[in-house]
C-alpha cells in the first residue's frame, strides 16, 4: 500500500476542517441521495479520521470505513470507537473491499482520490467502488475542481492557530496548480519556536470530469452525473469550486 502524504500530520488534518460546519453543509445532499435508494450499507473509502463515516453511522447506516494510513484509522477509532455497524480498516482505495455482501453506497470524498499516485490507481479505485455496490447502488466521488485555480500562484485558504498535544502551532494551508498537476501546500510552525517551521507540498492529480465519467461508464455505471457542488448545480470546468461525480451502478 502506498504511504500516505499526511502520515505525520494527522492532527493537523483534523484542525484544518470546521467539521460541524462542513457536515451540516453536506448533509442535505447525502440525505437526498440516500433516501430514494433505501441506503442501509455504506463503504467510506479513504475515510481520513472518520468524520463522514461517523455521521452516516449516526443516521442508522451500517458503515465500513477505510484509509491507507494507520494513523488516520487509529485517530478515527480513538474518536468514534467501533460500535455496532461501524468498522474501520486499513486499506488502500484501489484495493478490493472484499465485503461478504454488496453495499448500497460507496463514497470517496474530501478530494481524497486526487491523492492517488497516478491516474491508473485512481481508475482502479473507481472500478473497485463500483464493484463494491449492488445493482442500483451509488458511488460518490468528491474532488476540489483544480481547473478553477490559476496556473502558478498559491491560493492560500486557511491560516490558524491550533492546540496540539505537542503545543500550539500556527498552520497555513494553500493549494496551487502547475499545468495538469496541483499541490496542497502546508506550513506548520510552533508558536514558541517559529524557527522550527516545517513545510510540505503534497501532489494532487488533475482529474478531469470527462475521464471520471468514462471510467465509471466502462466499469458498468448505468448513469453518471457531474455536479459542481453540494447544491447539485451543474459542473462548470472553469467556475465550479467542486467536482462531484455521482455514478449509479
């Protein structure tokens, strides 16, 4: 399995996201999607620290959540435990799920698919998600729409102070695009020792909407929708903030 680029930044990953605000924003979208198909079983691929998985479980769904990074899974288990109908596993998103029965829904959200090392791995991940759901089941992939970004300069998204077990740190996060690739830029500095600043640029794949639709169709999807956000507006390559694929098996 590939090494996660966030292996040593698990706590930073969590503090960079206002989880209550984000989940409140996304919840209506998932409700509208899940209710008509009677969703009861869900697999969350590349689940990170388990925030989405815990939300879906709180709705009464049976959830299996996986991530390639053991530290992410350790944090998810420490935060949410593994009560009945919620399980966490260490597994790459391109690996077969191997569940005894199909799921109703498979999700890969939070721009996780763009962290695949290459396009072939991202394609395998989509195929495995479609293989994991039943006929009439749904696969959801959410990505940051990189094509809206200017080519070159970093777009700084957040700068905040966070309390970690090791002490308070200042964190800045941005993203920049260079041609067909992009990078998440992180700068972390201890408040009491700013000279110990660390930085990292994590590469992202530039995945195109048409390619996602093609891969899903070739993998057996009967219908593919490409959305520009959680309000289900149509995807516009140069304008949409997000790229969301909803593929029905």
